[in-house]
């Protein structure tokens, strides 16, 4: 079954064409890595899928729902959640509160103000569970802004998955981490996205080949290859456009 | 107090800097007054004790109306729109004298109907109890609000509205609903005010009043729930006591606000909390000498400044009454250079010593903070 499908997506900013006709379909449960040189349009692609921008033309389908042009919160309610390249958490709330906020909508609490948070056993339990999953349970009451960088990145992922979305987009989850942190982090991502459809933008080739079932290579707003890691590695077009130049570094 | 708390619901909890909070208090007060008069004429069978709630519903209604426009945006845009609406309503209040009563305002009499259990709300003490009752209830309700899902999401909107959109919440809705709730409490406060003063004038919806709410909420401290309560107490003290003491009270107020914003943006409550933290780790006694030094030297300097200010004001306003000013028990001659030089001397020595005390204090403070950080680390590792 298709979890996410892009049909002939275009996006222009003014006269500049950023995305120039992308078709992509992702089966549910697949782990996709999107790679490509800087400025190729990877992050823009994520912004289109998550509703931050509306595409100039084309269709985006989440399962059997058309989502292009919808607001971010509508898309989130339909089961697509994303993380951000630049850490995007609630700095003045504690780790626990961050996660609790993230689970509230999916449990149906909406804009409720006739219930006390402390009495919402399901929300509290769920938030605790996610906190253990991302291994921040020892930092429960620490304000998010006082966490280390790696912990903030973990919290970012935690907030992203806590709403229970089936399709998860991670925008450079390991950016700025050391080698050993990255290794541990990939493990963590594997665990917490178990059974979900995962799309991730990534620069670290180790992460890409370790995590992804399939790789989509985006260059100048087009997908030039979309295949298994091995096939992508040996694809001459990819080597020329991307991997080739990367290896000369 | 209720107003400041309801204002803080916007500013502290939701990060919405409103320049028009008096609109909802004021309109609530007008609605309450009209209802009171209608009840007095026997048109509406509403007991006096419930009039504040009517005011609250009035405030809520207008927040519902105007909030739809204002809460669509956040940050600076939000602030500007609230300022616009505040001016709009104030201008309207002078145009539609039927509802607003023009410059004279509208008045009423809170003693209506038969006394219930001997309570007529005639004597001020009975109104005082009613006010205390409402204040208590409203404070409790607003505190409860901070612990509800909506209250927490409002904090999240303050911290990072963009991220809230990506966890399934419409930030405009969150702001809007909170704005309406804050409007209710503001209106309730207005209703109480209407009962207390038995008169409502156009000034209650004015920008100056909105500004005062903003100022004192900030002074008290927007980051803690109880901050605005301190702010509200200061508001009353400043308006009632300080204005009795001196004509220059608005100047002093402005200066205090300026220093607060520059040096303690968390307000009085954050200063309190920081020192409580110090006390909790048993470091307060290491630093109290420095505090004493600060206080004494600051007092000397401030006394000098205050004397100069008083003399200048005297020259401006009461020069006809002769050159003598009585300030803090001293007779001062505005036409003698001795007085002026004395003041300048006070200011210079005061602030010179203050600077020395401040350096010592900063050293002590830094040491204590370091100690606390270490202590926290140690306790964490001990876990």
C-alpha cells in the first residue's frame, strides 16, 4: 500500500524553480533516504509534504487523502509528522511537557480547558513512554533549552513521533553530531520508527546506507534516481552528479 | 489584580503583548453598569452579586469579536492591532454617548432591591468582601487554566508557534480561545470596578489604562503565575500612596519601569525566585552583606536624585509659594546653591559607593551561582 505519493510536483519561489517535476511513491513501512547536493530542494520537498509551503502545481497524497495545500496542523492530524533540521522544540518547557504537548491532540484533548493535565492518565503515561524511548527519562523536568545538543535532537525526534503519526519525515536528524553520537542516534531512530514509514534527508552517507531501504537522489529539483542503496551506488548518473564529487573530498 | 492576571494569561503564558487590554475590562465595566441600571429599574432581575459575571460575559463577547481579528497574527502585528482596536474603542466611547455616557461616563447605584440576609452592598466593606470573593475565585480559576491542556499548549505557542502547527494544533485557535477566556476575566474585573466605584468613565477603555496593566504585569514579572499579583499590588500602591506623597510619581514609575526592563526583565517575581534558589542552597547568608551595601548606597543616591526631582517640580509648579520645599522632613531652599550642591553630592557619593558595592555583589553572586551549579551536578550524579 502506498503511504505517500507525489505526482508531478513543482515549486517556484518567484521565478526560481526549486522543484521541477518530482514523482515519488513510498510504500508503507519503507525507509527512504533523500540525498542530494546542497540547494537541490530536499528540504523544500519536506516543507511541501508537511504543509509548510503549498506546491505550485502537482498533487501530494497521504494514503488516500490529498494533502497538498492543506495547513500543517491538518496534515499532522492525518498522520504525517516531521522534524526539523534546525532544532525546533519548546525551549521553556520541560522535556516531559514537550512530549505531553505532542501527544495531546492525538488523544483527542484538542483545546480542552475543563480538565487538568495531571488527571490525563493516558497522556501522561504516553509521554513517559516516549521519554524512555528517546532515553531522556532522567532529564524529565529539565527545561528543553538546558539540554545538550544531542539531547535536544533526540527530543526533536520524540516530539515528532509522539503524535503517533504513521509517516515520519526527519530533516537531517544527525546534523552537527559527533561520529559516536551519530551511531547511537541511528540506532535510536531505527527503534522509534519501527513499523512506520520513514523519510529522511541526510548528508552522512554512513547513516544513509545504514538506515534506508531505498534512496532517492535529488539534484536540481528532480529525482534522478530512486532505488535500493546498492543500485543507487552503482548508478552512473548518481556517481556523476553526487557521489563522484563527494568522494573527491 | 484579576486584570493583571488575565493580562498575564496573554503575555506570560501566550507571549501575546497586548496594548489594548483595558478595552475588555472597560467594556465589561460598561456592560456591568448598564446591567446594574437595568436591574435597578426592574427591567432585568439580576442580583447585584452577579453583576461582575455579566461584566465578564461582556468582556468575553468583545474579546470574541475583536479577538478574531487580533489573534490571527502574533508578535508585533498582534501588538499593533490591539493598539489600533484600543484607540478605536476609545474614540467610539466619546462618540456614542448613549452607551458610553460621553466624558462624564455613566453612573449607577449598587444598592438595589431588597437586602438579602442583610447584605445590601451599600457599605464599602460588603463590596470589599464581594471583591475578595471574586478575586479569589478568578485567581483560582486562572491558576487552574495554566494546568489544563489548552493552557499548556498556549505555553507551547509562546515558545514556538511553528512547532505547534506540526503537532496538530492550529495556533490561531489556541490564541483565540485563550484571548476570549482572558477577556472574560478582564470583563469580570471591570464589573467589580463598576460596582465598587459606581461610575464608569471613558478613561477605563483608554490606552493609558491598557499601558498601566502592561507596565505592572511586567513589573511584577510575567514569567511566573504569581508575578502579576505582585504587580497588581504595586499598581494599587503606586496609584494610591505614591501619588499622595509626590507629584512626580509618574516620573518615578517610569524610571523604575525602565530599570526593570533593562536589568531584571523577569520582574520582581524572578528576582524573588532567584534569591529563593540561593536560599534553598543555603547561600543567602554569603551574600546578604553585599545586599545591605547595595541597598544603603542606592538609597543615598536615590535620595539625592529624588530631592533634585522634587525641587525641580517645586520650581515648575509651586514657585509662587516661596522657595522652601519640605521633603522627607527637611526644609530645602530652591534658591540656595547649598541645597543643590548637597543633592549632587548625595547622588555622586551614593552612586560611587553603589558601583563599588555592585562589583562586590556581582563577585559574590557569581560565586554562589557556580556553587549551585556544582551542587546540582553533584546531586544529579549521586542519583
